[in-house]
């Protein structure tokens, strides 16, 4: 059976991964990935003032992918919404896609707020 034009089959697992073709779909996917197991890391501003150069923590958003297919999907969605991500890396069996910087964190949070305000139909339902 041939997959639909809107789907691509993951070669290793025969698992369909829906293609994201527009910005709204990308926002819905990113929101779903963040809700599933994403996180935000912020620096401790008091500690940054007292320790100066020794405290190097910054602003970071982390999106986690289970496999290579999800990793590619997250990266494609980030490109569609014009957010630059850092180099993906493995951590405890997950593939992490980091977004670094205060501006990137603010842009990602604004994206989430707009998606939440648009309602569940904008998020596109279940993406898992």
C-alpha cells in the first residue's frame, strides 16, 4: 500500500511521520513536542551577579525526540518558524534539540502563547 502524499514512511520502523508543509502545522507540532517532554532552562540571576564569570548558565529551550525521524521533524518545524537551533545531541536515549539565548526563548514562548490562544484546532490534534 502506497502512503498518502501527506505522509512519509520511516524506513527503519515503517512508522508514518506526517509531513509539515506550512507554518501553522509546524507551530502545532512544536507545541505538541514541547508539551510532551520539552523544558526551559533559565539562569539564576542572583548567582550570575555574585559569581560573575564563573557562572556560565544561560537561557535554553530543549525539545526531545525519540528517534531520528522525530529529530528531523523538529528541525524542519523550527526552520519553518524561523528559529535557529543548536546542534542536536544524545542524552539518556533521547535526541535533544536545543534553542539557545534569551531572544530565542522569548520567540518560542510567544509562539506557544499564540498557539494556545488559537485553540486546539490550530494545534492539529494528536501528533504522536
